C-alpha cells in the first residue's frame, strides 16, 4: 500500500502540477480582487475534483464499452505520460497539462475561468485523467487500494487549492527559474514511472512472458 501511495503521489502531483498551475492562475486573474481569486480557485478545484472522482469510477467501464483492453490503455497511457515528462524535463509547455496559446488567449477575455481553463485542462487534464485511470487499474479492484489512490488524489487537490490561494506570493518567491527546476525534477520521475506503466502493460498483455 505504501508503494501504491508513493506512486500515486508522484504521478498525480506531476500531472495535476499544483506548482505549475499557480503562476498560470495568477496571470489569468491579474487585476482581480482577492475575493474573486478565492472564488475562482475554490470553484475550479471543486469542479476538477468532481470530474476526476467520477472518471476514477466510470473510466474502466468506458474502456470496456469501447472494447479497449486495460493492457493497451496502460501502454498508451505510459507513452502519453512519457511525452508529457519529456516536455517537463525540457521546460516546454504541453497541451497535456496546460492550455495552448489559443486557449490562453480565449481565457484572458473571460471573467469566470473556474471551468475553463482552470478545472479543464489545467487541473483535470488528459495527463491527470490518464494517470488516475492507470492507478485505479493498478489496484486490481481492491477497495482499500482504491481508497489509497483516491485519498492521495484528495490530498493533491487540497495542495492545489492551497497553491492557487497563495499563487501570487508563491510565483514571486520561486520565480520562473524555480518553477522550471522543480518541473524538470518531477519530469524525470514521471518519465521513469511512464516507462514502468509501458513495461507493466506489455507484460500484462502476454506478448512477452517473464
């Protein structure tokens, strides 16, 4: 259970990325008063939490409805996370866990950013959804293991909310260089985790036998 908790913490911290979300949130709410920032932060995290928790339980059903085996999803998810890890290691923006330039431009003209782009894709983006489904699959239907994954998810979302509420101060404290250094370190860890997902998927598929 400890291994699963640590794996979940690394995967969800990297893909939800509270540290990286903070500066974006600060930029999108520049000029807003503190009350509006708090409202957007709380609303955005709650919406993202609803999406992630629902997906954690219905994601496997969707895969089976589409005729997709979990080994195939584990391999595809690992490759997707590896691409994200490469972008993080080189400090490049990625549409897997952040907004694209057209999305950022659209967001700057919106007063309510809680749903888009904060909840989706900054918090509950493709990378986070993929990681969550892979982690739930790793639990093999064990209710206790699933509770561990969901508990870690709740803690990461709370950390994200704390970062958003203090986004302005954290951004000034760390600076762009500090944020990039942390993201690079997390990117290396995610790359290793992504490779493990691919290896597990290949072994689970029966293509290669140990």
